[in-house]
């Protein structure tokens, strides 16, 4: 049985907009002192104004910078929560992406989250308590056609998170937690520009979630850690079934992409108020 986290100081990466900003707002409303961080210092400072005004620049690929942010957050009290939300998406078959694109996706989504996790754990292990919440994706649970490198980076983050949690328990550390939040597609700027992108069809196979709905689940998860949580729950069961039956999943790829393309068309019609094909 896990121990609910008590609000203290929290760090959210990639918090200048979209899901990160929504998570920061939900945590602030739940009593956390939230340090909003982002690679864009001007945008994150503006996002922080209604949430207490605490912000700072952070490129999660910089290990030393992550450590400095963790130390800064701990200066205000117990570092209770670190949310690795920063992430980027590029679509298309893996062979169409150049080396620089592949490297950047892995460095931000996987290595960046590792940097944040380890910076937070350095403080939390000394405190004897704390919680790292990694925002993953359903793509971290099953290979997503058209989002192959992105999905690979998220698979890596799932493995790192669960392995680190197991390592903590093996070392006798009971009150430091690592959780993975795996949402379906979210209607944020990451997907706004993907309505005409065939490579992003897999992100439109379900009902697009609002950032606020996912942020509310993140705030609850911050209070009561769990290793893996999917939003919505039924989609988690669906993608786990496909992951357990990889041959079936590959055969269903044309169906998945057709459903996703239909989802893109529906979303375009909602935005334009009329039919569009």
C-alpha cells in the first residue's frame, strides 16, 4: 500500500503551455508550491504568473541544470514531487527521419526524463520521501504506427521508470515513488498541427482528451502513487491486449490507421463547423 503524497514543492517540466501548464495549475489548486520550468523562459514565466509566479528555464537534456532545479525547489521546503512532462513528437516511418531528429526525440523524451528523475531522486532519497511522476503516453505501452521513434522513446521511459522503482524497493527505499501516467491523445499544441498529418493518425484513434482531464488525473496520482496509470482506463486495457499479441497488432495496423484518419476528419469538422475530407 502506497502512502499518499503530502503537498510540498513540486517541479513540472515543459510547463509553458499545453499539458504541462494544465498539470501545474491542477497541482497549484491542490496545494502544491509549483516551480514551472521550460526551455522557453519567457513563456514559462508568463504561465507561472497566476500560479504563484515561480518559474525558471530548463533544458531537460542538461543533467547539471536538472540537478540545479531540484536543489532550488528543495530550498523552499521538502521536494515532494517532480513531474517529467517535457516531450516532443515527430511522425513518419523511422527511415524517413534523419539522425538529428531521432536523437532529439530520444534525448528529450527518454534521456531528459531520466535526468529529471535522477536529479529528483538525489534529493528525495536524502529526504527519505518523494514522488517522481513521468508523463509517458499510451504509445509507451504499444508500438504506434507512424510514431515509431516517439513510441520507442516512451517505451524506454516506461522501462526506466519501473526498473528504477524496483531498484528503490530492492535498496530498501519505501517512501520514494515513481509513477507513469499514460494518456491517450490530448488536444494540445502537440496535436493541433497534426490534423492533416497521416503519420499522426494513431493519436486520433480514440476520443481526444482535454489537458485539464489528464491534469486532474495527474494531481490525483501525485497524491496516491501507482506504477502505471492509463487515461482512459479502457484504452489502457485495449493497448495492453495488442502489446500481448504483437502479430495481431501488426495485422490490424491498416484498421488502426483507418480509424485514426477518420478521427482526424471528425476533429477537422468540429473545428470548421462543417464537412471536410
